C-alpha cells in the first residue's frame, strides 16, 4: 500500500508531496475532510511502534489544552489523535511495510531514499 495522510491546507505537507513526487502513485487522504478511522490509526501505530510516535507535540491545541503538563499514556495519544486531526504529526507516508512520520529533513530524506 502507498498512502499519505496529510493536510491540503498545510504548505509544508504540499511541498513534501511535490518534492517526493507522491501525487500520482499514492492514495492521498486529507485528514481534515476525511478523518482518520480507528482502524487506520491502529495500523499506523502498529507500524510506528506507538501512538506517541504519531502524536504532534507541536500542535497549537497541545499548548492550548496544557497537555505538556500532563502525563499522557498510549490510550491518551490515540484518543487525542482521533478527536482532532491536528494532533497527528504530518505528513504520514506509508510505503508497503515502511512508515515515515512528520516533516523533519531526516524523515523526508529517508522517504526519498525508499522511493
């Protein structure tokens, strides 16, 4: 499976999609208009090793809800990601058995190398 979970309103996500040329052969899912299902999130977490690996601590809501001062567990990360799309670290690129999470230079280069 080749799939990308992203936000089409996020310029960073769009730039990465173009840079990696993922627009043609990948299934694209805009997580704002087509929310992530529980099954999709569970599959991503299994590939990533945890829900925390998929969770964005840079999300505005993370600060607004003062989550940094709480001790979050795996079920909390899962709950928040399913509750609001901004908690998913974006983009999430799935290529067969590999998963690439986020927009760091290192992650983008690793995804590029796997293509």
